[in-house]
C-alpha cells in the first residue's frame, strides 16, 4: 500500500527514503520521480542517513518499517523537522497500541526519560492511521482510517482570591486552583482519536468529520483543482462549507466565499 500511495503524491515533492533493508524499490517503480533512498551500513548509521537527507531539500520522508526503537526515533525526527509529512509502516493492532508502542520505543532509545513527554511528542506527529487487515480468505483491505487529535492543555488558573475579603474565601479559591493543578498533573489523557472511515459489509462508510485543523492543513498542501474537489467533498459528506485560504470568509446566506480585504499601510 505504501508503494501505491506514492502515485498520489505530487511529482513536485521530493521523496527521501530511509530503510534498514531495501524493500520498497521506489526508484524502480517510479523512475521519473526525485527519490533518494538510503539505508544504514556497518560504517554509516541510520541517524547519519537522516541527517544527510535533512540537507537535500526533501518534501516527503518515508520510513520503510518502524520495527525497532532507533527507527521510531528517526520517524519522530523526520516528522517534526525534516519534511512536509512523513509516511511509515507499523504493525500495531489498534491506534492506542500504536501510540504506546512508539512511546515505549522513544523511552527505550533514550530520547526521552518521561513517559508523558514521550507520548506528547508521538501524538503531535500522528495525524492519520490507515489500518489494513487480512481476513481468513487472504484478502487484504483497509479496515479503518483513524485521526489522532491531541488534547490541548489550557491554563485555567484564576486569581479570584485577590477579590475575596475573608480568609475562608481566599482559601477556597486556593484549593480550587490546587485541585485543578493536581488534576492536570495526574490526567493521562493526551489525545483523542476517531475513525474517519470504516469498512462495513463490503463498503466504506464515513463515520466522523475530519477536524478543522487537519482540513486546513490538507487544503494548504493541495493544488487549486484538488482543493476545489476536496471542498465540495467536505460540503457534500459533512455539510460543512470550508474556505480555501485563511483570509477568506464564507457568506452564510449565499454560500459564497469572499476574500477579506487586508488593510495595508504605506511605510517610508
């Protein structure tokens, strides 16, 4: 499936491949694409390969298979700083299992010492999980497409104790803030996930809308033709009208998109 997905990536995007063993053979399948494939050797580590690829103007990083702890750390690095997006394969059975496995790999590799910090980094780079299964007949199909939604930690502390006139009132406000602090510290929920697409009885069914943030990021990386089709798709399937650019506003009466006029000032 990873090989087939390359066909839907714009040809203007340069591909950078890191593998522990050459398995994808993408340069043979797509000879006209700008592809640089590298693998570690006895004298050149996988981290060295990734460092070189960061300097080669790559748009898409592909990690052949995240099967070991060091490879998991390469994937996190490339997803954070080295490219527009990163593709990789993993053998987790469920989405929580995927997050847990990557988190544990980061801890074992020594990249992080704290479980919460490691998990935060993992969920920040996981956007979508395409899960494939193989049934007893040997047929492979996509069982679900899952979206990862990081939970934002907001600062909701108050200073209302300054307005209280009595010691009892100030103490109550202090306890409220302390309760919120300990709840925030002990709360392990760092992400939510939802299935966007599911396979039921031989057909695919849309179950949940993609979050606005991911819709915006997807539109920002599409050409005009694809963006127009995607906007129509979102409106048809989920009944939501989205704008092509951030500086556009939607006229709710006529369902037309109007560009906001930006104020400009002359500088001398």
